[in-house]
C-alpha cells in the first residue's frame, strides 16, 4: 500500500499495574513505528488530552500512547522528514470536545502548540455534550485507513470492529499490557491470535503474499524481539496491504448521449488523481465480477470502499440511490457533474465539481484535486442523536 495520503490510528492502553519495563518497550516501539510511518508520507489520527500514568506514579511512561505518537510526528516535522499536510489534509486529524484543552497536561502544552503552530493539526469538535468514547471512535474510524492495535480493552475491540465494518485494515500486535479500564475480552493480543487464524477478517494483502506469515513476523514475543525488527516487520506488512478502493458511481449506459463525455472525464481527469492518491478503482463492468447479482456487487463494493466518486451527469436514478446510500453510511463522497447539469434540491446543496471538457485537462485535474482536498474529510451530514 502506498502510504502517502493514508491515515494511521495507533490505539491501545496498558493496565496501571503493568511492569514498567514492558510499558517502556511498547512506547519505544510506538515511537519508532510512528516516526517511520510519518517519514513515508502517512498521516495520523491522534487524540490529545490526559496522560495517565502507572498507579502511584507522577512520572514514567503513560498507560496510553497518543503523546508518544505526537512526539514522533513532531520530531519528524522538525527534521524535515514529513510535511504538515498532504493529499488527505493535515498531518494529524483529531476529534476534540470543549474539554480537550483543559485536559492536556501542562508539560505537553508546548508540544501541542508546536504542532498546531506548524499547521499540522486539523481539529474537528464534537457537539457540546457528546463526549462518548464510542462516538469518538466511530469518527476516528471514518477518518483513518489503518488501525494498529496495541493491547487495550473494549475501546480497541470496538475500534477494530468499526474499521472492519468500513472495509478498512486492522493490524493487531501481540504486546500484552492489559487495559487501562481493565475491560474487554483480550484487546490487541486476542485480535492478534484471531488474525493469525483468519487474517482476511482483519486485513487484505496482495496476491502472492501470506497475511498470517506477515503478521507473525510482527510478533514482539513478550518484548524479546528488538523494536527495530518489529517496526520493520509492521512496515513490510503495511506495504503488502491492498490499496483502499475508490468506487465510481456514474452513467454507464453507452447508448445515452452523455456517456462518451462522462467516460472521457473519468479516464482523463478522475483516474489520474485517484492513482496519484494511491487508491484502486472499483467500477462496475471493469475487472473480475465475483458476484452473481449485480445489485449485491454494487452495494457491497460501495459499502466497503474508501470513497465514492459520484458523478450525476444524466441525472440517473440509480446514481441518486447510490449517492443516498453513501451519504447515509456515512461514506466519504466526492461529487461531480458535467457543467450545465441541473441538480435537484438535495444534491445541489452539496459542493459539486462541475466539469467542462472544453477546458485544458491540466486545469481540470488541478481543480478536481483541490475539490477532493476540500471535501474528502467532511463530517457526516447526519449527527448522532441520543442521551448526552
């Protein structure tokens, strides 16, 4: 998988009574891994907030890992080995509440301010009162492409389920530190064992690669494997992952007058940008069909895609059905239409790139790239409801 533009969430926690030596190993590994991923162009989803420590301690390693990830990103930025923004937006995406700043420890304020001053952080605020960990994790799963799970409990298990339900990659590690809340059914180590048995439930690798073998190479084996070797093995596994998918919703009837122009737009404008972003194209009628029923192929592929590129030229009913499904998922959606298309009310309220093939291709590609960057991280159009 091409890492440029991909977002990584490194999540997990430790029991407050975990041996310090084991926790220090985990932090060292996470620091090396985060920096290596950053230098290869990856972005991150990071939570800023408290930094709880081992029981009875005011110093020493934290039992969560967000600030270690932030430190590594800041170091890579300072050394010029990564950039504050990339194809998917700012280097760090974070979900905040009105309480976030007040929870940041005093000794972490300088790091937090440095990352924000470098324009490396995009911050999305939950609605007042919505501090639920489950809601935060759902949005993190929408923003990130890969979850790397280290120990933890219910939170890590919920994240893994959210990522899997979105068709995203989950890499669990075998490091066993317990969980900060002493909950869950085994956290990262349990997920690691399950992934060894059936890796396709957690991640997909290129043809010719073995998921279980690649994951087994990532084993820390109780901290006996040097962190540099584990880091190299995780990077090897990430490299072998299949790219995330861009699903095309568009006019496909070759007998209709707009077909030739839509086809030209996708081949000459959309395809190059999608390839530039490291995504794999999914379009009905292209590639091998694994489904007996076309509707199943459409909705299963759309459901598990990284992004839906929806072109409304021709105002086809099936395109509107698929657009509605994507918006209701909620799915990332990039909306386009030929200039002059009269969009109906609901669709016209969404930002749409109106293309005109009479203009130079380089201008169209530049505008489409900018449209993508503005809209790829838009929050869901429907906010959650319930008790606050």
